[in-house]
C-alpha cells in the first residue's frame, strides 16, 4: 500500500511550477557531490519564496544559509530590475558549487555571497532588507532571528525554514529541535510580528514585521498582509 502522505507530497509537487533548467542542473550537481542534498529547500518552498517576494514587492533580500544556492537562485528570479540578494554562508565546500551558478548572467548582477559566521556577518550588513530568509545552522536559529530583526524594514517579512524539524519539534529534547522551538516561541510572542506557520515540506514560518501589531486593536488593522 502506498503511503498516503507520500502520495499527497507527490501530488503537490506535480501541481507546483516546474523547476527551471538551471535549478535542475544545480540539484543534479549537489546530489553528485554532496551527501546531504536534501538540505535543498525544494520547489514548494522555493516557489513560496518567489511568490512572497513578488506580492510584497521586495527589492532587497538577505538569506542566512546559502547551501548550494537553490533558494538564492529561486529568489533572484523573483526580484525586480535593480533588486539585490545577499546570501551568507560559512562552508567553503558549498560555495564551490554555488559560485558556479551565481557567476552566470543575470545572477552575477543580483546575488552577492558573503562568507563567514552569519552571527557575525549579519552585523556587518548595511541598510535595511525587505525580506529575510533563515535556513542555516538550526542550533543558532534564535541568534539569527535576534540579529536579523533589526535589519528588517517595517512591513518586511522574515521566513524561516525547517520549523517542524521532521516532527521533532513536538518533543524538543535535542539541541537543534530545542533551538528551533525557542525561535518559534520567540516569534509567536513577539508583539512586532504577525505570523503564520505552514506545514509546507518541513515547516515554514512566515512573519511580517509591523511594530506593535499584536497590541493594536483589531479595528485599526489594515487587513492587508503585505
């Protein structure tokens, strides 16, 4: 008997926009050179990122955790002319793959990769961002959030991947799931955030930065997400 959950995932994938040729090439290269190719966010999360960038009108994006570049390429495709994406990565092995794709036109004009410990490099980022995507070391998720929130424009969006951590989040008794749970609680209780958690792939948390939004009376709400 076919696992119904697996069938549903396959059905969802069939009804999600097909990956571009460059993304298919990147996936193939990642699978051939790295053991953990499942760290790629995949088409469902990738297309969600693209849609959120387009409907929000985001022009400047910060990504925390490049891996081999799949999500960065996805988001770059959604940015308007003159848009910018800065992606932070620590692992030089991952960079050896991502730079092969980031160097191509038009991505070489859109994507800038910054190497180093993201907890430190976030502080060096100048200016504000319209959208921030967090998908790096899970044990450091709370620190990434604390560091990146001040870099977000009012009305900007933070997106966090893997917030369900294969269900381990229900019993967070290891360092990574405990850190993810702490991050989820931080955003849930943050009065400046309007947030929703979606069971897409391994869980995606989307939060809109609106200072004092949870303290504002309902009749004062604009009723708009972006």
